[in-house]
C-alpha cells in the first residue's frame, strides 16, 4: 500500500478552481486544469510518494518491474502485464470535443495500421495511441452536463421541427424518411462532410432558430437550444454544433453516473466527475475542437443505434454506505463510499476487498488507509495504490465528511 499523487493535465477546457480547491492549493490556479490522472498509462503515470514508495517513483515503473507482485497473477493472466484501468478526476469548465472510442478490435487494428504507416505515436494526426479499447464510466461530483448517445429519431424530428429553420428541411426529410439508425447515420455523415462554406450558412441559421425558439418562450427543448448557442459561440461554423442536436442531453446530480461503451458519440459539457476507463487514450473526434478529425475513421467507429438516457446509466447497488456502479467492462469495478463522520471514529470502518489491484482516490475530506504494514493519511485530491497481494484494507474518516472512489479489476 502506497500513497499516490496524480498528474494534472492542463487542457484549455479545464477549470481553474475545481482541482485546486480539492487539493487545497491556491485558487484560482495559474492555468486551466482539466484532468487529474491516477493510473499507469505511459502518457502520465501517477507518482508513488511517502513511506513505502519503492525505488522507482511512478506506478508504471513499479508495475513494469514486478507485474505479478503489483497486479496479481490472475490479473496478469487475463489482462497482461499492465494496469487494466485508468482513474481520472475530470473538471470541465468548457465543453470537451465531440468524440467516440473504438472497440478492442478496432483499436488493435488501427494501432497496428498507424504504426505500419510510420505515424509517430505523439503526432497530432494520430488516432490510436495504444492498442486498447476505452469503455468508461463517469460519476458526477456535482451538477454534470453531457451529450451522449443518439436520441430516438422521433424525438429529434420534433426538436428540429420546433426550431423552425427552413435550411434544416432537407435533413429533417432524411430522418423522417428513415427514422432509425440508418437515418441518423445519413444525417450525421452529411453534416460532418459539408464543405465549410455550406457550414458557414447552415450553423448560423440553426443558431438563429434557437434564439427565436427561446424568445417565443417555448420550454420543451430549452436546454437543447441553450446548449447549441453555447457550443456555437465557442465553435463557430463547426459541424459538431449540428451533430449535438442529434444526441441526448443529460444533466447528472452528484453520485449519478454514465457508462459509455465503444462507439458511443459523446461530449462532456461542464462539471466535475470521476472517470474510470480501460487503460487507453484513444479518441476519435467528431467536432467542437480545433484538433484532428478523421471523418472516415470516426464513421467506422461510431454506433448509430439510438439510446435513451436510461440506457446510458449503469445499474447502481447500495451496500451500506457504498454505491457500486455495475458495468459490463471487465477491466474495472467502481464504487463510491461516503463517510459522514458523525459517529465515533472507530465505527467508520470499511473493509475493502483487496483481491485485485486497487486505486482509491479521495475527492473530499480525508481518510486514513490502514493495513498490516501501517497507515497512510490521504487528503482530498490524492490517492492510494493497493497491490493485489495486500491484505484487507480498513478506511476510517478523519473529517466531518469524506468521500472516495475505488476501483479493482473485475477478474477477482
């Protein structure tokens, strides 16, 4: 058991307050802070700190030096010699790019293809930075807004009609004539391949329709219209503004979650959350970004099957003061534990399963993690790495309110 310090990624869409406040640093931070990585991905492995840290200073090096000792034989047999998941704390002040992630087979094929083509793994035009898929679950820490999954065509038809934009009529007709995944594919493909002069006319017309819709005082699609205006302000003449009209808009409350399997087109709009995903950084972008968009590869990856908001939410089971988020991803299991600190300290005890390699990330308050080798005090914004060989772990609260997330491989 070792204390872990995550690595901050300073993307432009990040917050200057969320992660700094969580870690009790100066607020606002000098620059936007978007993600706090806790894992062993080569892009930014977490650092091992404090008593008990090995000679190597990061988690990737520790696992590479002793895969079975850190991960356990069963994990290595099923997933190989790397940590199969990656944990992030996400802090979005502005919308992220519209994106989808490949399946395992697509990732392996794409990674090998781009390697064979001699594209540097760090190149901006690279789609596949590793050979892994990236199913992910995100759990809201506060109000969290997202776009995810294609809305039922019948509902999108009503939305487009409500905007009363004549320039949308040809695309509306496409969807009315084929109100299924095929129609969604046709409309999305047409929009994302429109020449820039055509986008420069269509996007402003749609945004004007959103303004007029709101001015009429209509309410059913108020959130969708307001979001389109927000996106259009940041990404002028971007096909992603149009594509957003095809997706479910979801607003999560604290503790609610989304599960995004391969091919699910999505964009996180704003808010803070904990993401747990398979250990990958593969992203196929579809708009709302100045970065590389590979349209043919994106279309090969996207799943156009319509989804309802409830389809996107994992089953949640309550076990005492632990919420367990059930997903079909084999690489991880995620749970959220809240300790209210109102009882005597010794009564706030949780037994953690240590049969798989675990990462515990504290998001508020503070906890003391204890095993036979000793104890480690962990404040918010830090974590604990527990190798598979560790015995059962006890966690106790040291503050009026403490909250943390933990993961372990599902193969235990």
